[in-house]
C-alpha cells in the first residue's frame, strides 16, 4: 500500500470516528501527497472554512494563516502546538519532521474546543470579512466539539504514524 493511500485512510478514519476536520500539507513533497492524495484532505473544507474563503479577502487570509503563519510556527517549534486561525478557530498543528527538517504538517481541528468560546473572535472576523456574524456563529455551532486532550491524543497517533513511514517523532 502506498504512503499516499495510507495517509488518506488514516485521515478518513479519524474524521469518521471523531467528526473532526483533518488535513495534511505535504510542504516539501516528500510523501508526494499533493500529487496523488485526496483533495478533501489537503486543505480546510468544512462549511465554516468554505464560507470564509468565499468572502472577499477570505482565501488570502486563510492562506496567510495556514501557509505562512502556521508553517513558520511549525518550523520554529518543531513539535505540536495549538494555533488559532484568523477567524478564531483553534487547531492542533503537528509538524512532520525527517532528519530535523519539516516535511509537512497535519492540521487537527476545524472543530470547537470544549470549554472554550471563540464567538467574539468569530464575530470580529465576520465583521472584517463583511460576512453575516449570525451565519458564521451558526456554522461555528455546527462544528464538532472536542476536548483539547483528545486532539493531543490524536496528534500523538499521527506523530507516531509519520515517524514510522519516514519522518521522526516530534513529541
């Protein structure tokens, strides 16, 4: 079985079990996932994120948040960390390392974090993007709710998997 197929199976299984959105950015093309992986797992495709990207400046802000800010932090930290996107959603970012160099990142999130309320950030983000705050809050409320500890446990498993297929453990 190819690593691309394994990665897709792993992500799909976690998404199905938890309802949490997960995506893999193969930043250095080490796994060749960007060429042969499933598109829905190469980016943030929940209804909330799709709506943000549909608004003026939304795609640019999302790309900056993920492809610039989170990538810089992943390279600097070299270990999993929680990151809040420009709209206030919290995700666990798991850098995938090989010989000390970052090869990619797994984003675990696109969900609500139990005990945390991002409504104020989301309302502010909606105002900045020119979107309807009530609609954003409705989309936010529809996201699955998960404990931070559960995201960390999922991150542990992704880290172990990627260290097995060619990376090294970052936890």
